[in-house]
C-alpha cells in the first residue's frame, strides 16, 4: 500500500517481510529487476536512472491502487531506485498479496508493465564507448496495451 | 502570470537546462476569442527560440505532463502550473 523512491539498494528480504507482515494471506508474489551487464551485444558497466520525483510518486501510487482494486489485493508495495546503479544491483521491486496465486502474480506483472511506460524514469547506460539514453521499447507498449484491453498475460 | 517548465533526460541535455519560469504574457493565445493558452501554444513559443529548441521539442513521441499528469496538446495551461516535457519513459 506504499511506494518508495530511493537511491540506496533495495533490501529485498526486508521488503518481503514488511509486505507479508504477521499475516501472509494465501498468496504472495514479488518481482525484482536488476541491472544487466549488457544490452544486446553492447556491454553495460552501470545504469544511470533519472527521475521526476513528484510525478513518479503520484504515478506509482495510482498504479498500485489500480492494481489493488483490479486484482483484489490485500497488500501491495512498489520500490524504485534512482541515481547511478552498478551492474547486478536492484532497480525495482514490486510485491502483491492476495487470496489466490493468479491475482498476486498478475498484479505484479500488471504493475511492472504499467510502470515501464507510465512512470517518469529514464535510463542511461554507461559502457566502454560512453553513455547513451535507452530508447523506449515497442514491446513494452504492447505489453501495457494488453492490460488496457482487459487481457491477462 | 508564469508557469514552471521542467525538462528531463535527453531533452534536458539537448537544451542545457532542467527548469525555468516562463511568462504567460508573452505567449500568443491559441484562440483569440477565448484567450486560451494550451500546451501547444507553449510548445510553439518555445520552438520559436531557435533550431535547437525547435528540433528538440518536435521529436516524435515527446511527452507533456501538466502538474504531474500526462496530457494532450490541447490541455489548458494556467498561472502557476508546472509543465514537464520529456522523451518516452524507460524505467523498471
């Protein structure tokens, strides 16, 4: 039921424990995104994440609330990092708790798909040949559109 | 009567600034009869600052967010608003 934007690495174990609390419900699903060491054939040394703090907070809170209503979540949480992120570090973490696995898993996927295209973050990859802004991906838009049409993944 | 303009990512880099105030009095109104200033009017006024501004602001898929919400070009802009311009988002 909350959103965090933070520069420091995400403590996935602590986040999981806080999401579940004293009552795990019946189904808990989470997703963690990490910095890859490559994009296609290009090596990546680190990722810079620029963000628009006030809007990012608002968009992520709306996304979480929409997912909670749509999938009947008991609890949810979204954590997104900003700043310079070394390879293999966490970028994003989402968690959802529901009565059944389908809702929990779908909620995580839906929150991630919407977040990719709607939350104001911009990635810039640092590599041996310099830094470059990451272009938006057409498949991200297609994944988002499925949820708009009411389809499941 | 002014608004805050915020620029992000490649747009911020191309134009060399991240935030500035824009006087609305200097913006030509979109519709003389209604004196309406919308996102399109702001974009046109900024584009007239030179080829660098024109090229950066007329790239395909530029996103406009008014007071932290994505809007179309016809959204009405008022005194004190915050208009952010940026390329498509790539978080997650």
